[in-house]
C-alpha cells in the first residue's frame, strides 16, 4: 500500500532526527573514549541534550535553600534580598533563611547612646526581614543572641538532613543575576543527579568570577575564551552552592580537628597567612585544608568581559576595612550571548589545583593502548619513573608523592594491585596502572604455569617487566623503584641519558635503571620477561641474598647477570643514605646525598620516626601533604 505524501513527510523528518541523534551520540562516545579513562565517570550523552534529558531528573525529595549571612549592613542586605527575589525560579519551591549576627557587646565604659544605636540598627534589620515578601517558599529568620562572627555564621548555617538537600550561601553584600537559579539547577541536574556524569570529587559550584590563585608563586589564572565551565579546588565565598555529602563530611572533619586543637595550617598557601592574622574570625582556611586533604574540586564559570552570575560589592566589614565596590559585572536576564543551560560533559572539563596547575584525574591504565598514551604524556626527556605500590604502606606512598610534588617530579607512573587506594590515587590526579587488569590484556604469557606461586609477586614482576618493555618500544629510559625511598634532589632521575650502561641496579636498594637503547630492547624480549618470572617463582622460598630484595628490581638484575648481561651495580654510599632502626645520629648531607632509602623489612613506625628526625616526613594526620608547593608551568 502506498502512503500519501502528507504522511511520508513526517516520517522523513523523524528519520532525519533519529539519524542526527545516532550520529551525535556516537561522536560524543568517541570524544569520551579518546579523552579519558574508564575510572572517570562521565556522561555518554551529548552536552547539548543533557539539559533536555535531565530537566526533570531530580529526586522527589530535592530541596533548595538560600542561606543569607548578615550582620549590620541593612542597605547591603536589602540589595541582596531584592536581587534574590527578582530571580527566575520557575515553578520550583525555594526557601530563604536569613541569619543575622548579633552586635558585639558594648564595653561598660561606652555611653548608653552607643548601645541604643546598635539596638536600633538591629531592630531595623529584623523589621526589614520580617516585612520582606518571599513568595517562593519558606522564609526563616535566625537572630543570634550573641556575636558569633563569620566563621560560625557559615559553619552553623546548615547541617544536611538528606543527600537531596542543597544550599546556596551568600553574604549580605552579594548581588545575584536573575538567571543564577536556572544555572545552579542545571549544575545539580547534570553534575549531581546524572550518575553517568557525576564525580565524588566535586563539592559544589561557585558563581563568583575566578580571580585568585591561593598557592604562593602559582600560575596566573588564565583561561581561553572557549572555556565556559572548569573545576578549581578553591572555595568561592561570593555565591557558593554546596553539595550535601561533602559539606557533612567537612563538618565532621572540622569537629574532630577543632576538638583536638589541630590548626588548619597549610604551608605555601596565601590563606594560611590570613588565618595567622585573623584566626577564628574566618572559616575558609579550615575548608581549604579539608579540600586539600580530600582532593575535592569546585565548579567555576568563565564568562567574557569580566561578567559573573554573582557580584560582591565588597562593602566594609570583616573582609574589607572600607568599601571596595563591585568585583565584576553582573549578568542580566537579557544576556543573549549566553546559553546557561548548556552543560558540557565532565570528560572535557579541565581541573586545576590551588596552584592553578592542571590536574588529570582518573588515569587508570588497564590495557596497553592506555599505557602507551600515559607513558607518552608523563615522560620527561624520554625518561619514566615506575613506582611500585606492592606491599608498601599507604602513608609511605603518600609521603613519597609529597616529595615528588616538592621537587616537581612529574614523569612517574604508579603500579599496584587493584584496590580502593589505587583508585583514590588516580582520583587525585596521579597516573596509575592496575596490575591485574593490565595483565589480563596480555595475550600469550604463561602466568598459569607458575603452580603454587605467590600471585602478587608474579603479578608485580610481570607487569613491571612489560611496562619496561613498552618504555623500550618508545626508546624511553626506565627507572624502576619501590616506595621504600624518598628523593632529596630533583635531578635524581634526570641524568638517565648520560648513563653509560644499558642496565644499572642498586647493590643494597631496590633501584633498576634500563636505558632506552636498541641493545637493551634486544635483550628485554618476551622470553627474557618469562625467565624473570620463573626466577621470581623459584626464589619465593629462599635462594636470594636477602628477603628484602625479593622485589622485581633485584630479581630482574639477578636475571640479567645470569643471562650474561653486564650491568652496573650502583654504589649507594656515594649518592644515598640508608636509614635503619636505632640509628638516630644521621643527618642529610645535602651536597652529596640524593636519596634516602631503607630496608623493606623495616616497620612503619620506625620509618616514620627516622624520616621525621631527618625532616623528610611531610604528611600530616590526614595522610595529606603538609604544604602546597607551586611550580610555574
């Protein structure tokens, strides 16, 4: 039966639309696969369709509350509340909670007229808020009985009762765009409720224009004109959306640290200077230290021409001795050049730390294609440092990474067993290799022939050996180390190309160097890798000079020598210091020593104590670095 032309035309349009969706979906999928690895949860839907797909995807328990923090600036508060009331909330219910701090106590020597004046100002504030019309939801006024200051105003304003409760915190000298709520609702829909586009590392979104780099000597805050959204660790106090889970986690963290008198001191941060000067009058250093310990990030906007969805008028108060005026230009409802509801996939957004240095989270290598890409991106002067995590305490690894940050050593990749710790390291921006998953990608190796073997040891040996082989395939030098050492100088691994030998190994330390030469590549073939694994299997029960050397580095060096290969044995006495239990009189000779190492049989408490004595233990009670060290890109 032939359909009439009038009925064919809608079918034709429908077919075109379906083809468009199919093509757009697969192009976005290709973008996702080429940009990030599988551990980074990102959307598989086109960015332009996200807000259509998710416009109603919020929990039935979703709630949004504005928390306004005020003190004694009635004109500022009036401007702030009127801008909030003029925003577009659609049909949503939005609650307004206003917190007015009490004036400070009057000294007995002051005149009663001063007291009457302060009482009159407070009552004017109360009467104004009482009479202010809020038609979008609940209006609540909290008038404090005593002066608590800005820190308590922030910290006591909210305790999330559910994972579907969100707050937008504004101080009273803030003014918001009529479009601010639509934008924040889009952020919540796309980056919180969209499970395929969600990251637990995000704690909220700031509407203020980014201008400040908190790390001393950090990079300039520069973004290209095409960047609309990006992630930055710094909290924004001029219009901050907070997600419930991270905020509750912070409050519990704050409670524990405050109760134990642990101060939020983070060396290398401008905000630490603020804290030393202002103390508990401010709250941001506490939150910044928490963010650093958890490696959390904040969503920021980047609009052209110094525009923002929230503007601080910087009126005289706690933060400013005198009024400084607006920091940006407010985006009005008529801004036709903006598509605020267009939310890009998380996979293509850039992440920046406190130094405004780009962070690449989610790099978990599970196959050789990913390995080739990561090795290429992290190599420096064609050298790679492969760090083993096997049988090494987590705090030792975190301390090592803090030293890498201190020395600006970036050409490393971590390899270890599949674990939450491994993925947490990747979430924080460290490139990692999942040993078992990478081995699963190897075809033709004879792992199953090692009957009764130590599975973790064989996995360590095989995966490190194959990573070295891939380095050789690209003519990269390889330094293979374990976590039982810390570098003292940044040039420890920088002179690899000057090495005369194709293979070098430590006499007493777990260090192996493989030069990216054709000679080394001709030796390091699949058959040799299998022989290394065979030796590891045979040495499990003994036959090795020291149990502490039962690591890939020592086994590979022994295999090379038995294979007739000439290797250079490194003389640790000339460049390294070995710390041992009970040896408390050592000092670091900075002009000679380039590395500190210890036996893998040494227990954690003794390692920490010895490194503390030498000033080389630079992680705190949260297992995070005691300092932020910025190196300009």
